[in-house]
RNA sequence: GUCCCCAUCGUCUAGUGGACUAGGACACUGCCCUUUCAAGGCAGGAACACGGGUUCGAAUCCCGUUGGGGAUACCA
C-alpha cells in the first residue's frame, strides 16, 4: 500500500463522558505512533458538545491519562463546545448554498415511519418530504414559528474511499440519507462538528474506531460540501472482552486510570495496547516507544477485533518491572509505597529491596507489598511456619546463628552464607535446616529472593531483632487443637 | 429487520498462491537451574469456522453458509 508522507496532521477526539477507555487509549497510541513516525502534528480535541454527559473533570482526567501513558500532543486541547458558533455559521452557509435544507417534520412522525419501514424489512431513509417544500411553504412555517432541523442534502452517488486498514470501501446511495446537521434547538450534531473542526484544524488523517466506519460515507460528502480537503481515513477494530463482546466493566479494569491504580507501568500499557492490533514484524514484543515509532507502519494494522488479555498485560508489566532498575522504578512505585505505609522508608534500603524483588512481582502494588518485611514486623505465614514448631532443636540453632551474625565482622552475603554453612557443619545438620526458618524469621514467608541477599539487605540490627522475635514465637506455648 | 465490517492454537499474532510437517508470544504441562519463590533455559500439547469453486498447487483468491461485531438517532 501507499506509504504515508509527512507532514501530516492527526487528531484524537475523545468525548469526556468517562475515564479514558483502553480502546480510546489505543486509538490515541496509533495516532501518536503515526504522527511521530512521519512527522507533523497531533491535535487533541475534546468533543464535549453533549453537555449533559460531559464533565470538565473528565477532560482533565483524559489529558492526564494520555500524558501518563506517554502520548504526546502538539496542539490543544481544543474544546469543541467553544467552537459551536463556528459550526452554526458553516451550517448556515450550506443552507444558503442549497446544500442543506430545513426539515419541519416532527421527530415522532419520523420515528413512526422508521418503525414501520423496519417492520417491512426495509432500511429507513428520510423521504425528503421537506426538500419538496416550495419557498412559500417554507416561509409560512417560518412565520408560524414552526421548529425545524437542518438536513444535509446527500448527493445521489456512490461514496467510495480507501480505508487505511480495510482497503477499498463503497457505499451505494440508498444506504445513506439526509442526516441532520443542526438540531431544532440550533445545536450542531456530531457529524457537523467533526467535519467543520477537522477542516479548520487541517486534519489530513483520521484514525478512529470502527464504530465510525459507517459514519464516514456521511462525512465525505459533507467535507466536500464545506469545501474542505477530505482526509484519509483508517478505522481500527474494537477491543473485545473475554466473551468476544465489546470490552466491558464485567472483566475488571477497562480504563487507563484503573490500570494505573493497579500498578501497571505506563510503558507496559503503551506497549501492550500498541501490539493489540498492530504487529511490528519480527518476533520481538517488548519494544520501547522509540522503537515502535521507528517501526510503525499502517499496513501492519489488523482489521479484525482483538480480545483484551489481562494475563498477557500482567506478563508484559512484569517484564518491564524486571528491566527497569530501582531508581527508574522509584517515581512509579511511590504512590504504592504510600499505600502500604512505606512512604518515608529509607531510600537506600528500599532500592536494595526493590532490586531483589522486581522479578517477583507482576504489578507495582504487588512489589510494594513484598517490600513491607524490610521495614516492619509482619505476621508469620501460619501454614508455612507450622512445621518449624515441630523441631525442638530449632530455637537453639537459631540462637547460635543469631549470635554468630551479631558478631560477624562484615555483614555481606558471602560472609553470611559462609557463617551459616559453618554452623550447620558444626552441628551436623543440613544448611536447609537453618536457611528455611531464617527466611521465615526475617520475611514471614516461605518464598522470596536468595536468603543471603535478603539478610544482607535487612541489615544486622533488624536481622538480630527478627531472630529474637521468631525464637520467642517458637518457644511460646502452642495452642492445642480442640478435640485432640 | 436492513446495511457494513471481521474470521489462523483458549488469547495476542506471523503468514500477501508453492520455502507450511502452519512460526512466535501469553497461559498451561514437564524437565533443567536452585536454599524457597520468581526470573531464565529447554521440551510438550494446542489453530487455518464450514461448504463450494478458481488453480498443477490455497491458510492465502472468489462465492455461499455459520458465527461475532458495528451502524442504523434532532447521542457522540
């Protein structure tokens, strides 16, 4: 297919009726990749003309979600609501030029006709009742103060265009009807607003969701009637849920904000969403934004819908967690540290602990949870600690090990390991007999990073304290289970 | 209902008429590594929706069926 030549002007035009959905985010990402790949400008436009459903807070929310995920826009945000007079003005021009006409038909009447047509198995098209009105009839209604909408006079011809992702499209004239440009309250409809804005903003490429595919044959003649350059279109397939139906709340998080709160890294979400419907060629899947920009090619955009796979997102996030070092992770981790009460923990120790645990967590929230034992006493996992209670020699072993560690000249993992193994030898036991309870004493769990890394990072003082506490735990009278 | 779009492992995908015994990734299973848990390495099971064509040859092109999705608004 044809290579897209820059500079181009693309736009992302969400309506602020909710948090930024992953589908919207993906659309923004493809616009971002295209814009960065070929050069030009990315325009952010907020389609807030539906005042009842729009919310200023959501507008800010969408911007912050886009910024967080790493989408860069060059112009805007422009609020569509502020351009209403302009939309109105252009509609008046179409009316004056005879490219649009007033429709006095009552909505209820049209609804009835629509239902009847559907019953007969036919597609309903506005029968152009009001197009046939004489000037005199129009004037009479105007004088009588009859409300009217303004309809676009659709040309009676096939509308064809080449969609970037779907190829050649052809819509026959009987599939289209004279849609409304201006409502009877004078407000422009979505179709009117988008086309006027796209023209005024010099948009050359419109990459949007598939739900707009059937709007495109309406928009193309409108662009022409308005004397504007018809942009190139590309319609992205939808993102589906596990049941292959449109992604919905039932499957958990669907907005960028929710993934952020769960502890997904922005790089991971960007990467994951970009690959949901686009393939850069080759087998690599972990790619930075810069690499994706370099490789981006609309020809490799998929036309079939994709199911959103949470598991794979989590996997990708864990890959990013492992790739980034503790310092790079710091700003992302901060809110989650606050959440678990580690907001003012010692940074050096925090970084050391993060390096030990990053490959063991799938989300930032999980990672923060794994860090707690380094700073606070935590409960011993009841199931995993139960078996240590059965060994009467264990408290003695651990006391000796504690004393050895307390007096160790250098508290390094090599020295710690040598000391532990030496003690095991002296006592004629296997190293594992000491290793496992020591891990439990320090972290409260049976799993985690290599033990001596854990001990070193914990530090001498805290280690000794943990030993004391665990020895006391082992020695306390054990409750006897009822019935035994 | 009508119009439009889509169809490769459970999922994301590679594949653009012969190199396909259909490749990779997630998930799953087994093995290795190992003080545990991860990570990593190796191996395994797992797909061309169905039916007709076209062609010497079809996952790939055409038609139909089925399934899924979208649009059918004075919502965006």
